[in-house]
């Protein structure tokens, strides 16, 4: 194990290298507003003429003709009592949650740090134990009453000598009365969920850029050097590690591992997916989520930044380089793939999957066949005439028969999961880079100003 001094030197070198990389977190989306205030005005007509892509990666997705008659039938909306970790539960398959027809802001709190050019809030809030927990770019952890928004406690999770290192990513997770915190300071910390008191602190070799995933008394996280670390949730004891291939260029933030059925699936910056046994870390299979296109410069970033999803014995993951895959959980055999590039994890509901692409498209896919059922082209530029002000869309989340996405041009959309039709839109007050989370018929949004809002 490296010394603390060596880890700090390595972290400083890593920050310098990362300053020149592309970052998904640097692209803003937006949050805020009331669903009942969506503006139902019609979209502007597209300008005539031939569309020319400004990015080599961009290409037009089209629905599969063979899937034209597919009927989309979703599971009924079901409320969830908690959202205890990034992506909801450890498998990240949240299906169809509940939100009211016209929710309003019932409280708003600031988590103490806004997102800037150097430090960004990359961790989504979690909801458990009757509270909402957040960690900001400085490693400060807050606990708020989920009903009222009253702050219960705030603690610093970063070491005193390295309290500015959390900008690489990380996050929070909850299990059995403990809040687990990761960040860019090469440590995993466990806090008492009721008081914020530190229970244990375990150093690791390099900074962590994924939120932790907790399942069955084990904590899993991925470092910037593509090492999976498994710790005992009760003591912080290191149980095992697994090392994937490292890459010199990465996106800020990382994908929290998915865990289900005794298997942990980790996504790496190399474009690799690794399935490991939760008890020993023994590899079960490896697969790559990389689209081979020699003419596309963006394909040189193979990062899988979106969370993998495990559902009904399959793993679903989307890569930055331009492919979304379905893989058999037990064998590692690829079932199908689709030409979808993204940095946000897909959302699965029953037999259907939804994803936002890098080219500002919202797509619906039949997971039984991998066929694309519909494609909705969202606005791509703030100024479509000059092609300036690239818009980034975050999400989606499926709540009460609405796909919710937020955009960096200060608008949010409610889209039909059955047809892709834009149902309504609303004006947002401030930018955000994180999709919403849901619990007890409430939606929580954290924006780039560090404002956490509850909608009910």
C-alpha cells in the first residue's frame, strides 16, 4: 500500500492530467420548477436544408421497421420507500416509480458548494432512514429531514490535509444505519446515519471516482485506475480487489457498480465490463462496450460512465464510444447491441429500456430483441441557427407514465414512454448535471448551484 504522502503526490499529478481531458460533468443540465407549469407551446419548425453533423460521433438513429407494431406495456407505477444509493437499489433497475400529477417544491436547501470549473458536484442525493443525504465537491456530507428539509447534521468526510480532492467524483450510499462516502481523496468513510459520527475510515491506493454500491454487508467502489475495491460494511476491512486495465484519459465521475444475485458488475474507463463474485472478487466474465469506428475521434474515449443495470438475468450498459449492450449475467454472452452512445445510465421498465444519447436523442428500446422502437430528437443547440450552445440532456427517469429529462438550456421535458411524444415542458431556474431521484412520491433534484429541492 502506498504511503499517504505518495498518494497525495499521485493525486496532484492526476489532477494535472485530468485538467486536459473531456468531462461529462462540465456540461450542465438544469433543475427546478413545477410540472404543472410546463409550457405546452409547439416546437419551432426545423430549418430547410441538409443537416451536417458537427461531431464525428453523431449519426441519425432510426426506429426498426420490424418493430413498428410492438405494443409498449409498462409495469404499473409503484412507490419506493427509499433510494439508498446511486441508481436507486444496488441493481439499478427502478422500473416505474410514482410522482404526483402536479408536484410543487415543498422545501429547498443548499448543500454548501456550487459546481465550478475545477470542482463539481457529481454525486446524486440518496434517500433513506427518513433523510436525504448528499456529498458535495468538497467532501462535505449533509443529512436533511426528507419531509421538511431541515438539516440534521453536516460533517467533512475528506482528510484535513486533503480536503479539496473530492472533485474527481464519488458519492454516498446507505445500509443498516450507516452512510458510506467515497471521493477523490482515496478513502472510503462510514458515518453513523443518525449523528454523522465517523465509524471507520479505510484508505485505498488511488482516488475513487464512483459512488459506492452497498449490498449484503459489502461496500463496492471503483478507483480512477479501474480497481474494484470490496470492503466489509461493518468494519471497513478490505475483503478483495480486482484490477482492470487503466487508461490515460477519462471522464470525470464514474459508474457505481451494479450488484445482484451474488454478482457485482463494474464499468471501467477502458470500456470494459467485469462481472465478479461478490464474496471473493473472482472474475466470471469480461466484455467490452466499445464501438469500433476508425473515423470517429470520440471513439478514442471508450469510457463507460453510465451505471450498468442488472435485471432479469441480464446486464445493460451504454458506452461513450457509441454502443449499448445487453449481456447475459451468468455467461457473459452478448445478447444484442444497439448504436447508442451516452454517459447516463439507461432506465429499464419491464421489457423496455430508455436512454439519452450524446446526440440529444431520447430512445425507446425493446429489451427482448434490442430493436429501437422510437427516437425523439431533442433540441441540440441553444441557438439552432448558429449551432452554438451545445445542449446536454440528463436522465431519463420514468415516473407515473412520464419520462423526465432535464437540459442545460434551462428546460425540462415530460415525454411519453409509449410513443416518444413530448407531452409538456417547463422552464428551469438554474443548471444541473444530475438526473432526479425518487422516493415516497417525492422527486429530489440537485442543481449546479448546490441547491437540493424536494417536489411533492
